[in-house]
C-alpha cells in the first residue's frame, strides 16, 4: 500500500514545521510507519529522512529545494512544491545537488604552500599565517595593497562580513565579486534609468504576459525553470508571442515565433529602431512619458523632440544592415511589442557581457518606458540574474568596489557615515574613492600594486577574460582561497587554501532575480574540517586585531540582523525579513519594511510601501529613487563590439553555457550523470562555415584569437549564425577564456565575453 | 543409475537457472563501451526508436537527458527509471496510488515519450 498523498503532505508540513526549530529536531517517523510504507524505494527510505527547506545552490532563478538528510548524510533532493518560484519543479542541475555535497573533490582540511607544494596544515597555523601576512602587507604597503574577491554564490552573511572587514576595518575598497563579470551592466542600466538596482516587477508577471522578448538569453538552458513558466504560459494561451534576439539558435527557439539572428555585438541599432517604430506608429504611451519620463543623451538632459531627432537615423533598414537581419523582421518585432498589451523583456549575458552593456540595458528599458509597459501586471523590463545570490549578497550587500550595503555608495559621505555607525567604526575608516574593479584588481596583482588577496567561492583562474594575462599575477601575489572543492584552477595556485563548508552545511540567505530573499537551512555538519566562510572571516578579523566588532557574529542570524539595519528605510528595505519569518515562508520580496508586510510585487507604484501618493499626485508610477520621480530614457549610440572581425580573424567568437554544467564545473563536473550529457569540450560551428573549411563533427579544430589559441572538437550544428562560433567555457581542461577579450564597458567595468574576433582552422 | 543422473542433472539445471535469475536481478550493467561518449552519441544510432521517443518528448525538447533515469552508465546504471527519480524534480505532481489499481508513475506515463497512457 503506497503512502497516501495526504499523509505525505502532512509529513512534509510536519517536516517544514520541524525545520523551523532548527537542525536536530526529532522527526516523527511514526507518521510514515502508520501509513504502511510500501515497496517503493523513495517512500520507503523516507522513514527517518528529514527534509530541510532551502534554495538551489545554482542559477539565479531561486528554485525552492528540499534537502533530505538521513543519519547525518545527504539522502536526496526534491523540489519544494510550496515555493511559488518553481512549485516543486527542478532542472537537471538542481536534481543532483546532494551528489555535489559528497563529491570526491571536497576539500577536507586547510593547506599552506611550503617549498612550492600545498601541504596540509591546521586551522590555527593557516589562519595565523593569513592574518600575519595580511597585517604585514597592510603595514608595509598600505591597506590598498590588500583585496577581497568574492562571489554571487556566497551567502549574503558571508559577503557582509567580508565587506565590513575590508572596507570598514582594513580600510580598502578593493572589495569585488564575480557579479562584476556578469551583472554589473544590468546594475548600471537599472541605476542610470531608474535610480536604483533590480527589476521593477517579479516572476508573477510571467503568467500575465502576452509577449516575451528574449534578448541574449538562452533561457531554456540557463534559466530552465523560468523557461518552463514561459512555456506553460504559452501553452495556456497560444496567442502569447515569443520574440528572440540572439546570434544563435538555441533550445529556447522551440517556442519562438520570431528570431532575429543578429551578428554578435551590433544589436543596439535594433533597440533604437524599435523605439523609433514604436513612436512613429503611435504605440508610445504619451501620458506615461509626460508623467514619468525624462530624456538624456548620457551627459545632459534633452527633450522628447531631441530624442525623436536622435532616432531618425535608426530606420529598420539601417538597423537590419548593422546586424545582418531582415528589416521586415525588425518592423514585425516592433509592431508586436507596440500592439501587445502586456510585454516582458528578459535578457542575460548576451546583453550584459558587452562593452556596450549598460547602453543596451538602457535601450531595453527605453522600450518599456516609451510604451508604459512597466510597473503593472505582465509588463516589465526584467533582467535575469545569473548567480543565486548576485542580487542578495553583492548588489544589495554592497560587495563591489564602489558600493556599501543597502544600495549605498562609498562616494557619498552620508552613506559612509550611516554604514560606519552600524559597523561601529569611525566614518574615516571607509575611503570615499572606489577601489579597483575586477579586471583592474587582477591587473594590479600582476604589477604588484596589490600584494595580498582573499578569494571566496569563485575561480578567477578560469573565469577571467584574456586569462593568460592574469595568471602570473595570481601566482606571484599572496593568494588565499576559501573553497569547498579542490583542486580548482584557482585553488591549485593559491598560497593558502581554506576548506569552506558547502551548501546544506551552513545556514544563510540567498536573494534571487525577483528581489526574493530566501532562507537556506543548515541540514548537515560541515564535511571534514571545513568551516563556514563567515566564521573563517570573523576568525581572521579577530587575529588581525579587529575582534571587537566581529565577536557578536556567533550565528548566521546575528550577522543577518546587523545587515538588516543597513537596509532599513532604503528602497531595498528588508526589515520585515527576519530569520523567524524567512524560515516559515518561501522568501520575501523587498521592500518589506515590517514583519506584517507581505513584500512587494511592483515597485514605484501603488502597492510599493514607499510609493509617495502625495508626490505622485495621481500618476500611476513615481520612481522615488530619482529626485523628481521620473525614470530616464537614454539616447545611446549603437556602439559596436570592441574587437571587430577582420581578414585575419574573420569569425565572431561567442562564449556561453550548457544546461548540464555550472560555471567552472567544480560542482557539476563531479556528477557523472551531468558529465555524461556532454563529456568533452567542443565548439559549435555553423554547417556552411564547416563546409567551407572542410570540417566535420568530431574533427579537431583550432580557434585562434589575438590572445591565445585552443584546440577543441568540432560540433557542426545549425545553431550559431554563419560567421560565428559558440564555445562553452566550463571545462578546466580547455580554458575558453584564454581566447576572450578583457575589454570592459566603461560604465560597468564588465568584460565583453560575448564577442571577440577569431580564426578557425582544422587542427 | 539413469535416474540418479537425471536427478543430478535436474538439480544442476535448477541451480543454473536460479543463478541466472539472481544475476539478472542483481546486476544491471550497461555494456562496456567508449566512455568518452555521451549517451546520445551512441543511442541516436543504436536505439533510434527509443531515442526518437525521448527526443520528441517534453524531456527531449529541453534536453533533459537519459542520465536522469538511467544514470551515467558507467558509475551508476538503471535499466528502468523509478518513481523516486520523477519525484525529485516533479515534487508538485506526487500523487496517491492508494485508491488506484496503478502503483507507479510509469503505469500511466511512458518512460520515454512521457505520454499519458501511451497516447
């Protein structure tokens, strides 16, 4: 007799209740026994399995996950059916989270490099050494000779402690994180357009949307559960349209009604052309523009008329010529955008990882501001975040060289004073000038301007663009790496490697794409001698003499509570998101200013607790993060890629991801099933290009850029546009990033991973 | 004399049959193949019908591959998928088989096409 659904649900609810009381609460296994457990292995083994509420360790969707633990070991994973983000659905990567916890390459003990070799050390030895070296460097060369490089996969509590230590105590703003490499342009776009970071709407808009414009996003593989919601929406209403702008056909194309398969790097012209068509054909919401929009050329305010004049050159024919698509398709896309009542644009790395990334973000927002398709059901310019906590920890926690917690900036005196007070340090401790952004930071390791660096939960020795340029600097500097897995490209060249507790072994908060902060339970003891990253940093702080302001950080909740103070009264107010509440609910979307506030759907409009009805005076939206309540439409030129193709390098190289692997494979590469899906590195080559070069699938080919050359296996497939190749960057044995260019967007400092010029030949 | 031989033969036969039966139940082993390949690289040619069933299914359309149900082949291998695996990603669709003659997801859903009642 099977376990009845009602009993299973009751047991789940009991477990959910149990987990709010913390790890170790006795689970009532009688519940299952009473129902007469059957032969089904899953249900049978569920006797004595404690299911803990958590959030997926991987992409920025933020799926709810239940981690099953039995006898102190990871037992299994299932989707959290009560989480509104995914309603119990998972993708293939999340499905194997438990296998990552027990991967063979888990780092179990600290290591110090002695005589050129990493050798086992005790925690005291390792941390004393780190504290001593950091203090020496600081005293001899100044605080800016030190740096911290963190991650959008670190918990908010971890980034908060690092920020407080480095900016508030050591006294350097050289605090960066890998979101600089993925989301910085989106941040720049949001802040310049709206005055504040992160989307106006939420995932709720998906089920009310009538048209999805997907730009530079292979949603099916990079955000599978969001893709599933779009698919379901289209299935529910077959009139829903999907328009894609991307140089590559991807699995996402399965639901596309229109695909503008652009030459990589030239799509800004399309956005401006669409804006022109929207205005010319009367699709602009003139009242909304009057109420809520200012215009700017990037330096000075301009008028609506100036903007229309600026757009004159962006005819569909001009844009079509720039990016190699049909003018009529641009017209079609604009018509659909203008006519469809509810439109969402979603984008990801194809837009952000560009030297014109901020511009392109602005141009996307422009379309929604022109038509007023924002801040209401089914309408939004909705940036998809790549990492699980780029929003929560780094963008909100202030883990970049120019930021402070709670959407503040180091350059603002009032902001420095507010944070210094919470950190209990003199305001002068926090320097007003931004520190080095990521590429500059790793450049400085090479020049010796930075002599010591602490790297947390990321692998720059694989993920930096133009990789070969930065490796020696990492080897020369005093590099401390806190990591759960070893070896990685970065840990293997470190001077000190510290074993970090992994997902499931630590409590903390992740904030995902839709401004939702969610609590992750600690369900297991850290493996081996590994310790929680936040406690590692606290320990270092103590050993460097800063213990006074860190000794109260004895629990994750204590750190979170201090962090909450930095958000109070800001546009990202999280005051109502206490641990007690977060443990019960499936996350809360800020602003959530009090414990009885349900969280916010659409910002800057009715329903947003900070919407100033009086100032708005009848307007539907008031962007209160701008001094006059108006968002900005930017007249941005159609800036192309840094490195154009040439006779010597005639192919456009673009890089990206596959469904089954996450980033540098330190986690997903340990799961045999995921490796089986795509066992070898490869490059996607368009069949026409392949024919011209005499290349067949499985032939070895050489890709050459100005920066390096790499030999991989060819996969001839009708995906990349003719004249373009696509290379995934996951395999440590085939470091794609030796080919990519480290040119950055001047505003966001985000590198252009998505376009480079390359030569392709049979190897 | 003949009868004893027959009896011994019978016992031996029984032993061999039951050995085969036990082995069958205990060992699910994928043939030893070139493990540098992915499932699809072989099976699109070796088992084209099953491959096509999967390829046109909801799983195939999003490239949720063989390994989810069958393991990676080398370290883990299951000839058949199990409800436990479905429940991992489809926790929202767990149903009660109590008052039903069906006892498994696969009683209704074809493992490859995923279609209901093989429709």
